[in-house]
């Protein structure tokens, strides 16, 4: 589901999704979204985080393996 920065705060008050993909043209907005997601996870005692940077030649199989 695609969320705007304004919608993200409300979304994070409910059940969290298993995966979040953050992208955009504004680095500050992306950073703020990541910070908000991490904060919501910390409040729910999540202790593990995996970060994948999808650049040229990214192996999407790694992402699938991480979710298995």
C-alpha cells in the first residue's frame, strides 16, 4: 500500500506490516519515514532489522530469502 508521509503516522498506530519499502525524491522525507517506522518497531519490542539497498544489479532473491 502506498502511503503519504501524513498517512504513515496514522498507519503506524495500528498493526505493522511485515515489510516496509521507503522510496522518494526527497531524502529528508525518506529519512523521517524510516525514523518513524523504526520508532514504531522499538515501541513494540522488535529487536532485529534488515536493510536492503536496491541499486543496480540488486539480487531480489536475497529479499525473498530474508522473508522466508
